[in-house]
C-alpha cells in the first residue's frame, strides 16, 4: 500500500509504478514482516519477448504441439497428454448434459441426498478412470490420445445409452 503512486509506460515496453510513503507486508512461515518505504519503483514488462515459459500451463494448445514436436520420450508424452487433456475435459460438459436427465430419473424420489450420492459416485468413477488411464499414457503403456480420451468416451457411451433408454420409457 502507498499514499501516492504514479503509473507510467516509459518506452512502451513496460509499465512502471513509482510508489511513495507506503508499506509492504511480507509473509513468511507463520509470521509476517512489515516494511515501510519512502519511495519504491517497480516495473513490469508488457511483452514476454525471448523469455522462456516456466510451465506447460502457460502454453497455448498450438504451443504445446510445437513443444512436443521438438521433445522426445517422456517429455513428449507429457506435452501431448496435456494437449489432449485440454480438449477432453471440456467435452465432459457435453457428456454431463446427456447424463443429467437419466440420472435424475434413476435417483427418483430418494431425496436430495440420493441424487447427490449418485452424482458423487459417477464423478469418483470418472476421476479414477482419468488418473489411471493418464498414468498409463504417461508411462507409455497406452497411446497418449487414448489415455486422455478413454474415460470421457466410456462415460459418453454410458450417458448416451442411459439417455436413449430413459427417452424410450
């Protein structure tokens, strides 16, 4: 926190903050240290430029494919697995749209806790499948695309079957 601040963009390559009469609270372990300052200047670059990305989470899907093309072995599998995971997890929303109505009919009048328990069971089974198949894909026992998409495909097939069965009632 500061009493006064000036924001500037010298040269357009970064944003700078010139802070006056303020305090910084630094937390460490179970304690904290408060530092007071008369003047504090800090700047942040606007463009990443040539700096290296620090994690796969910062890469775009095309960036993941580009990095995977230059990688080999385990690192290549991990990058491709992350790429396929980013595509398969959003498909889960569409699958859940098919699964919701039949599950609610199946839970029937068991009350709110029955439907919640059923939903939690489906989620736990899906999550266990994701952890297992992605682990197999990371070790090379399964192709990467299959490890990422298999749990969603199984849940999607089960959802479509349940939806079709509920619709025919």
